[in-house]
C-alpha cells in the first residue's frame, strides 16, 4: 500500500508571539482536517510543544525542530528524545542546514537520528548541497552527507526515517528560485539509488523522500506531480495558514 503523502510545517522561530502561534496552530489544524489524504505535521518552537500536543486532535501531528544528541545528562539547554515522546511529539527535524550552519556535525546528526528512532519518533533527516555545479560535484557532497548522517542507523530502521532533500540555495527564496520538477525528480532518484546500493533493501523499505526549499502555493502542484517525492518540508509558506492550506490542497489532489 502506498504511503500517505506528508506535509511538514517548519515554523522556525515564527510566528512572533504566543497568541499568534496559537492562532496559527488552530487555523492550520482546521486546514489539515479538510485534506485528510495528506499527513500534516506542524513543528512550532519547542517551548510550545507540550501545550500544543494537547490540541493535536487527530488532524495534525506534532514535530520538534531539533532534539539532543544525548540520551540525558549534564547538557544545559538540551532536551531529550524520550521527553519529546512522553509529551506526544511524533516527528523531529534533524540536521537542518540552519542547525548545521550553527556547528551541528554529521556525527551529532547520526546520534540524534538513532535516539529518535529508539524512542519511536520519526526523524526527518535534512540533506542538501550549498550550490549546484555543472560537473555534478554536488552529488558526491550529497552522498557523503547522507551516508555520514545515517551511519548510526541499521538497515531495518531505514524505513522509519524521512529524508528531506533541502538544497541550501533554494531555502527562504520564492517559488521561482526553487528546484524544478525535473531536477527534483533526478535528485530523488539519485538518493534512492544510493540508499538501495548501500543498504541492499527492497524499494518498499526505502525512507520517504520529501522536498524542502521555497515550496509555495505556486509550485506545490507541479513539484508533487512531477518531482518524484512523497511530500514537502515547508518553511516560510507555513507561517501563512492560507498559503499552507493551498499547499495541502495541491498535495491532497
Ligand atoms: P523555506 O524553508 O520553505 O522557507 O525555503 C524550508 C526549510 O528551511 O525547511
């Protein structure tokens, strides 16, 4: 049976203020209820997860934007995968380029993935090149990033992960700057081929591959129909419930 398509809202540090965040959550939950063929995941700032988890109500799931590399212990400011699980969080974004830019290493990413899986949380592993060169050098970068990040993951757990292809050059721009459907199609194939070769699993055991980087109402439909992906990780457009609803509608079909 085909997996449900998935749309994940990465709110980053938006929206500004508690009241607006609560309103956005309620509006996006109402949109998600209309488009039941899509699995909708909302990732607010971590301080809101505990409260919002009581408001999930079946239409949306909750995701964190990060998690600690450690199981527990003296790491001031960190929060654990087990605590996320306990408060009802079922997804976590791991290795986002904005966290990697703050110093997150592939080793930390790999440990975070392992802890998420161990605690029954679906990790969304972000990978993506800084720029595309005409010689295809970016494909080696992608391969290396993917394999290093997945180094702590066993073959049996591969299907418990989602891989978000997020080229850095496409993040935070407009639909016109995003990847084109045919380039996305090729890259998704490349990622699948690398994973099949490395892990020797059947295609049905591969992780879902999704795309992130300026997904907007204007490009969502063509990217989902021709991009060979099973969903999106949406940044800025997820801060507008109207735009986010349009994206859900396109994916819902
Ligand atoms: P964007 O962000 O949709 O604003 O490009 C995507 C992301 O960073 O996950």
